[in-house]
């Protein structure tokens, strides 16, 4: 696999994913879309066992609009993150407050692939 010229360092890959997560937590959908390729792929964790696959920015936008509308008190905390070549792995904790006011969380991992500095693929997995 020839990764020469893709990124100047793993830090570039990691920073892109961090900015993506910050935009998610800020509920900045346009900011998230600026960080993904037009034909981006996103595999969600639900429903088990394989989740749902979304392809392209239109499907990506629709998923995240619905997520933001249904999860007003939710956010992701980065537990660990590392990059290699054009890939990044992020361990996360997703936390929320439900409609009864009870807090909850799950933990998981995302595997990212970047192309020309943008996220081309985000594959999500959850514990449990």
C-alpha cells in the first residue's frame, strides 16, 4: 500500500478525527461534512449485529440530523486515539441523559480511513 504523500504525519490524521469529534459534540453538522469525502461511508453500531451502512454525504447528513434531533444531551469522549498511515483508531465513551433524566453511557471504537485529508470511511463498533 503506497501512502507516500497522503499525510505529512500521523498527527494530521489524528487531528482530523479530533476535529470531526469536536464538531459532533458541538452539533455542527456542516463542520462534520467539511471533514468527509463526498462518497463517505459510515457504518453505525445499530442494529446489532452488523449495524447500518450509510453511503455518501446525503445519507451521512440524514443520519446525523436524526441523531442530533433525538439525542439532545449526548456527547462523545475520546478515551484513546492513534493513527497509522491513512488510518486512525479512536476508543470512545458515548454518554447521554435519557428523557427521564437518567444518565447512561456505552463504550466503543471507530476505525477511520482518510483520503486526501478527509474521512472516507468511519466504521463504528460498540462493547456489549
